C-alpha cells in the first residue's frame, strides 16, 4: 500500500463544491410498490413455474476457490449444532424452514448459505459435509419446489449460487444420487429465476449480488455461454448504477462497500476457476472500491462506523484487500461517496461531509451529516456510536434505531432533533438537502469547512462546521456555528448540544476549571480538550464493537443557547504526549 500523500489533482481535492440530495425523502412510488408486489405474486403462477423448467446439469464445470475466510465463532457453533448470527441462535436439528421464527437478518444469513464459508473455515471436509448436507436437505424440502419470498429473493439467490459453487464439495459429496440431482436441478431453476428477476432488484449491493449469481451460473453450469454474456451486460449496468466514479457504493455504507468488494472478488475467482479473465470493468471497479474503502479506515486499519456499520477490524480489512490484489492509497476526498479524510503523521480524521442517502436506496441510513471520527495511531479517540445495522440482534429495537440518530454521532444537535428525519419504516425523510463544502491543503494544516441546511426548515438555522488538522498531527481544531437562515429564522435563543463520543479505550477526566478534559489512551498517549462558547459536561455513551455488542463509554458534551443572531463554539484536541 502506498503513501497517503499524493497529487491533489488526482485525489479529487476541490476548493469548494455544493452537494444536493434530490428526492431524498421519497421512497418507492406507489406504482413501483404495486409493480414489485405483482412481480412477486407472479412467482406463484403456473407460467413462472413453466419458465423455470429445463435441463439440469449433471455436474458443475469447476470448483471455485473462495478467497475469504469465514467467521470462526459462527463456524464452531455450526459444528456444535447451532446456527448463529449476530447473537441470534437456533438449533439446526429443530429448524423448521417452512415456519420461520427468526429475524430478517438471520433469515438472510440462512437463505444466502453464507454459513458455508464459516463452516469450511473451521472444519475438515469430513467434519463439515454432514452439517452442510443436513441444512441443505432442510432447505430443499421447504423451498426447492416452492417459489416464495424471501427464500427466492433474487439477491439471496445470487449469493446462494456463489456459495453453492464455491463450496460445492460440502453439499455435493453425497453418494445419494437423488439428493445430488435435486441440488443441481434447484441450482438450475434458481439461475432461470435470476435471469428474469436480477434487473428488478434495488440498486446497490443487492443488485450486484443478483447479477454476480447470474454470471456464476453462466460460468459453472455447462452450456452457459449465452447466460454469461447476458450476465456481463447486466452486471455492467448494476455497477454503473450502484458505484460512484470515486468508488463509493450508493447508500454510503462502508460495510456495504466491503460486502460489494467481497462479491466481486469471489466472482473474479469464479472466472479464474474457468481460466478466464474477468471483464475489465470488474477489475477497474474493484480498484476504485478499495481506494474508497481505505479512505474510511482509521490508524488501526479498521473501518469507521458510518451508516449503521460496525468497526470491522484491521486484520480482516487487510485480508480482504490482499484478496483483491489492489495496491492503492486511501481516497482523501470523495466527490459522491461523501467522506473526507484528513491524515497527518499518526492522526487520522474522517468526516461525513455529504447529504444522507436517499430513501429509495438505503433503508436504515443515519442522520450523521458533518459528524467526524478521529484516531491517533492504533487508538480510536472520537467515534460514532455505530452499529444500527450491525448490532447484536438481541438488542431492543428502540436502542438499535437510536443508534441512527444525529445524537449518536459526533456532531452538533439542535433542540434534540435529527438533522434528517428518521421514519418508522426505517427510511430517512426530510432534512439535509444542500451542503456547501470547501477544503484547503497548506503546509501548516489540512482544513475542511462545510455546512448543511438540515435545521433550516424546522429551526431556521444552518449548521456550519470547520475542522483543521495540523501538519504535525498534534492539533485537531474545530468550530461549530449556527447561522440564521430562511423565513423561519427564530427571534428566540435555540438550544444546542455538540457531542464527541469517545472510544471505550479512552479514559477521560475533567480539568480543574471545568472547561476542558484530559483524555488518555491505552497506548499511553494523552490529549487535552478545550472549548469556548459552550458548557462542557462528561456523560455516558455507548459504542457498538466489531461483534455488534454495545460497550459502555463516555462522551464530551458542549451545550448552550444560540441567540437569534447566531453563535459559534470553538474547540481543540491537542496531543500533549
């Protein structure tokens, strides 16, 4: 991996720009919802069943080498007879796939057959085959002949084909010819279903997964050349509609981007199993994606917690990047991806500097505009609570939804409200529409100044945030301002709170005068925090770790009332040693 320093012209550094969220609060139209409903109802008709008929393969052309290692804990749980995902556990022997009694995320994990990767990572073939066959037989009995939602959802079929072909020895080693024939016939039927359904999947990772499945079927099932050509064209459309020019995924979730990177890398391994080169677009897109992904990693090389993700650890990220073969430096400024990266010496700061994702492409997005995280080497210091879409499934739903709020991120909150509304159905509503963004690079510091209009409609103020990172990496200076704007500009003072959520590895104590705090990290470094323009308090907070488990931590909170003419609060994190 090369040095982060580079030519600003090639890194997308701009002196100023405006970002606009068009139609962000509108989900699928009534016509779209009706069309999708009719499409799924059509799965049950004799016509669709007829379309799924055809020759089924006697064997697969090759076995794909899965380049990724699975989750060890989940794999060991399978050997113990339990299917486990994000804290939800079900005994395999008692699973009734025709009568699901599990959460949607658990169901997606079960139906995708991603558990085959976990199982193969902890067991020999002899140990794994009985477990895999038991679950496969249960799935076939419930879903092979009955086209239903969600088991036959196109994105799940795409993932299923990828995992079935990559881990075929675990599910096709049986001497039971009837069972083997059933698996292969179901695979062929699923591929025909995907041929007609992949283009209807929402843009983003789901559509990429669906088209990867079409292509894998074309490569692994004999006589698949026409499907391969069809799949390459479909995947090209999916990538153009889902991946921005700077490599970010629509929906703006780093964890979703990581998922897409893994899908395309596994697809490329499928081509390699046939001794074929993957399309140039796949390799070029992977390179861009890795660049964007590295742009949201901290000094510990792990992912930051944006848009509901959990902080994937650095070793996992390193292994993922190694599998792609990409050798790139982190993206410092993303035009559409929307994350700004400041890095000097050992200090890394990542800022969410774009409007939130639009409703139709991201269910469960976060109201995190202008929030930031920063780290000192391997020590994360300021973080987001994170985990809204990766937390342990045993957590109360209200807590998981609370992790999406503006207050769960390190930014300014006006009157305990979100900068972008969060609807009960999981989508984001009205709020941030326009942002102004400017970035300057000098020998002394890197500086970002940005503002958003998320509070204009309800409270009549614009939030502007400026952050500068000194060239020696020892000073993170910031200023948050509330500026009157719009016809609803208030004549009365407006209450605000600026929150800095701290990583659990940071010990915090107030200074004697109460206007600052001393932060100590596990590695022994010390940072001083000072502020002017608000009242400082140290409050309880929570941080979702890489396993999705909430951990107690603390936050620095600056509160005050902004007068009608506006108000500014300045603050500083200074590395003392």
